[in-house]
C-alpha cells in the first residue's frame, strides 16, 4: 500500500512540475510576466511540491530526496539565468558532445580544416606542436609504393612529419658498413623517392639512428662483436672502444648525406642496459673519476656535438629515459641542453605515474624545449598482432593532461606518435602498420582536436578512412569495415583474432577437457559422442584458417615484400594451424575405435593375470 501511495505521489509531483514549467516558459515567451513574478510563481509551486513530498518521505530514501532537491535547485538556477557551474557545463558537454546550443563557439565539430575531433567535448586546446608519425622499419619495411597512399592519408589526418627508424633497412655502404644492411634494405633511390613523396605531402622527415643501446643489428655480427659492452649481449656498444666513435660518426654522416635538408636527427640513446661493464670502461672511469652516469653523458654529448659541428643546422634528438635519474647540475655540467633536445617517452595510459613531477621540474630548469612520445601501436605486448585503440587513446589523454599541467613551465615542441614493429631486433613482429592505422587516425584526431571527452572516433576521421560504420575500440568488439590503404590486412587480422577466440572456447569446453586429454588420445579411449560434440566446430575453424592465410598473403603483398609475409604467416598462423591439426589427429584416432578394453588401461593383459 505504501509503495503504491509513494508511486502515485511521485507521478503527481512530476506532472505538476512539467505543467508549471510549460506555463512559465509560455508566459516568458509571450512577455506576459516579469522575472520577479515568475520567481514568485515557481516558489509557490515548489512549496506545494514540498508539502506533497512530506507525505512521501515516509518511504523515500534520503539520497533520493537529496537528488530531487538538487534537481529543483538547478531548475531554479536556470530560470534565474545564473546557469550552472563550469563543472556542470563541462559535464553536460561530456554527456552531450554534439549539442551545439551549449557554447557553440567552443564546439567546432563541423569545421573540417580546424578540427578533426568533432565527437569529443569542448573546453580544451588542440596540441599545436609538431605531430610526427614514427615508422619502425626494422625487419619489415613497407614497399615504397605503399607510401604513395600512406603519406597523403596521414597528412589528411593531421600529421606534420615522419620519424624514420631505419635500423638495418638503411643502405649503409663502404668497407666498414657494407655488412649492416639487411638483404631487403631500401636502396639509395628508394630513400630519395620516399623523401620526395614526403615533400609532396608536406611531411618533414626526421631520421632515427641508434648510437648507444639497441644496436643489435650491428653488434650481432661477428665483425663488430668486439665492440659489445658485454660480450654475450649484443645490445649496447662500448663507448670507450677505439673504433666506436669513428664507426658511429660514419653512420651518422651517411644518414645525413641521404637526407640533405633535415633539421633534426634522432640519435636514440635509450635503454642502455649495460654500461661501465667492460674493462676499458672501468679503466676510463677510474682515470677520469667518472661515475656510470658521467660515462653515459660523455658519450652522448660527444655524439651530439659531432652532429652540430659536422652538420650545422641539424639538431640532435635523444630519448630521455637515461636522463631521468640524472640531476640538473649533472646535465648542465656536460652542456646537454645546448647540444640536444630530449624526447620524453612513455606509452602507458598513466604517464604521470611513471614520470614524477620532479622530473618535469628538472627538465623545465635545464631544457628550453622538449618533445614527447606516445604510441599508436606496438606497446601492449611483443607478440600482439591486433591493436587496442582504447589503450592508446588513454595514453594520448594522459599526455595531453601532462601538457596542460606543465605547458607553463616547458615548451613542448612536438609529439612523436610511435608505432613499434618489433620490441627489438631479435623479437617477432607485433602489429603491422595497416593494422594500427585506425588507432593512429584516432590518436592524431584526439591530440589535434579541441574537442575531447568521449570514446567515439569523429565522423570526419571515419570518412577519411572510408569506413562503413564505427570502428571497434578494443580487439574482439566488432569488425572494422573501412577502405584505407592496407585495410584488407586489418580485415584478415581481425578474422584471425575471432578465429583464435573460437578455438580457445572450443579447447576450454568441458568435453575437450574431460574426453580428449592426452591420456584419452594415447589410449584411444573416449566416448565417440562426446568427441564429436567437442570438435563440432573443428572443420569450420580449419577451413577458416585456410581462407585467412590466402587473404592475408594477398593483402600483405600489396604492402610488404615476400620475406615479411612469410615471417608473419610463420609467426601467427602456423602455431594455430598446429593446434588445430593436433586436435584433428586426436579426433580421428579416437573415432577410429569401435571397441574398447577393460580397465586398467596401462596394464598389459599378462600383467593383470599375474597380479590376480
């Protein structure tokens, strides 16, 4: 009874509220009454509502009453013309990002040239610095012809430059370096064509060459093994070996020679895991009374100074991770700020948790300008083959928060949106470039927009990617139906991901676990009906894998050479094919039996007789 009374009371309150508001709005539009009379009428109405609600408070929860009072207060504020607080307005923009009646001057979703982020809420400023897309070429160089379509695409999405990490894809030459290039490396004419395509599309090329850590492509070779800081680890070069500086400076000269108009050269220097380990470095530190930090700074400053002196007008860039543990006086002692600009990198959704405020304060004290680096792919697992867009958007949101917090102290010159192809020279391929394009597009739109707030990709981005419908933000959340360059690769990869899920479900089924174990198979002992039930989807899965391999080979051949195609198939299709074939063989063996022995199965008949 009390619940029915309460319900009728609430209906009455709502009806009276709606009727009163309609009357008020009508009279306001007709200019029949003044604001004071309106307020008087509203106050009378609210008094009546309070009297009615006195009856319903018997069963009304405290939080419900509080919400109702807050709602009534907002109605009063709107009618009085005071409006909501800035937080309320921002909250409304987050909930209704396309409501152009709310600060329409801030929401520029339809302004194609100015804003790619029409689905994101207003109230923030777009990133005005350089927006440079990182291409990690090691072991998987796209065909030069692919850049003819890729460069115009990313330019239309807001990119201003390309960070080309060549590694063993650069055509090093001469008696000391001729063994460095991979067999499928770019030629000099290839690079000249790439540079021309970039120029035609208004994209600035910044080469990246590793000069300290991540030199596996060089140190793996017997010819250069003596340059390793630790003999069994071909990752870090010894900074004090007599041949090191000449070798690295020659590499730098050849890269700059093929990029004659560059303004920046990235010289790497990240993740120098082994430092001061060899005898030479130990003796050098003793002679100069250096710490490992000073040994690091000596090598980096020497290389940066070489670049500036030998190639005037070229500014060296380095990754910043080895600077984070250094003090401002240590950096200033070696004149680092006058020699190079740091690139502060982090690819997680919570950048601030990894880079402490004191690091930003130190950089603000030392460096006139810095760069930052986010990721659009290749940062969620060394063997991941499909991109989680939502993860990378969170990374970019985190970076934009950092910029908002520290832009008063630091000049953020640009952002490198990295797309790693391998975690290092020896690791397998992770997400292919075409697979990461929707994530790249979303990331570029996000940082270039003054509209952020929802997880939806702006319609203009979908139009540029020629998408039919939305793009799934996470793996397995749907299919991407777009027609950008290389989209067929993504389509086949998404089908593979779906197939993996199907196979995992099949193998996790209780019938497989209970009737198709290695014990069952070894002894040919199982229930045919359960085996058939457990493998009902097996034929379809095997056939789907055949189709996927056919389609991925065809799609990848438009983007990559046959070596990259073969490696990808071997890495991501063959293991699944092996699993399916193993299950197939097990099924055939188990279903071939029509008679089964008595237990125990592991004891020969003669042994059973003897034991009896």
